[in-house]
């Protein structure tokens, strides 16, 4: 009941853009080494890699991890419009030390398309996008590279599969008891998946996260973020909260 009240009050108050995806890990089950994660973000605008993908949204996460190998389910459902973006992603990843690698199956139902069936995998008529990623966390800075290798990818200038790619650099730091992350992301070559005609910086952002204490045993992580997309010449002010066990 308390969680319902919090969600309802938040949705009724927010009137400006935001985005996020936060996963809160739970301690490994004793004697198994198995870790679980569950959380849900409430956002009033879904911004992804500098792209506007929807309005007010609920974004749940459910994951399991064992000795560096993880399987995560992440979703987004628009709450402001009947035909707002719906998304369901599955990511299989592996992390060892600072190195990580993974494969993600994205599924989008954009604009309420009635033909956007989940189990439709036709080569040229699917709403799935398959992406591989590789990255390294050096501590003071982390880098990630992502490339679409199958599914509903974008096209390049010649009308062929673009193998759309994106890379970003993240710099985390702490200031005034708040956790911050500065991000710079770019698309290396032309693809209509990201709306670029060549190399383009598509994501410059600064995000702040802080836990707001409600009671001695209950707190709510909130986040604010300024996002700019120099390529599309658009900017967003982002705000949200995370619900977790």
C-alpha cells in the first residue's frame, strides 16, 4: 500500500522530462553464490542514448547473477498515452574484474503497432533488435561499445544493414554527498537507427543520484539528469525515482 501511494503521488506531481535504468542487487543467497536483483524506476520521459523514446513510464528490472554470469530482464511501459512505447529486453552478460561482455535482445512495440508480436522473428519483419556489447571499467572511468548484429537494425547511406553502433565513456564521482556520473556517447558512422549521417555525438549527460530517507528503515533513491543530444539539437531535464525491496 505504501508503494502504491508513493507511485501515485509521484506520477501526479511530475511535469518535466526524465529517464533511468537502475538495478539494485540483493545479497547472494547463503551457500549458493547466487545473486538476485529486483527494482522499478518511475520516469516521466524515456530517454535512451540521447533519443526520446516515450513519456511517463514504469520500468521494472529482474535479474539473476552467478559467478559473473548474469541474465537480466528489463521492461518499459508508457503510462501517459495508450500507444506509448512498450519494451521488453533480455540481456545475457558476463563480468570478470573490470571487463564485461554481453548480448541483448531488445523488443519494442512503438506506437501501439498491433503487428508487433513478440514471437515474430522474420528476418525483415521483426520488432526485435539484437545487440552485442563489450566494455571495461577502469574505476575512475568506464568505456562501452555496442553493435547491432541482427533483427530490425537501421540502414546506412547505401540502404544496407548498418550494423548500428554506439560507444560511450562514463566518469563517476561524488560531490556534496551526492553520486554523480558524467557521460559522453557517440555513433561512429551513418545509420537511421540513431538518425545519423556519419560520426555524431548523440549523448552528453550529467546525472545525480541520492537516497531520500523516509523512515529509519525505508529510503527512496531519486535521480536527476541533464541530457543533451548535439546531433538532433535537443535537450532534456530528467528526474525519477527507484522502488526497491
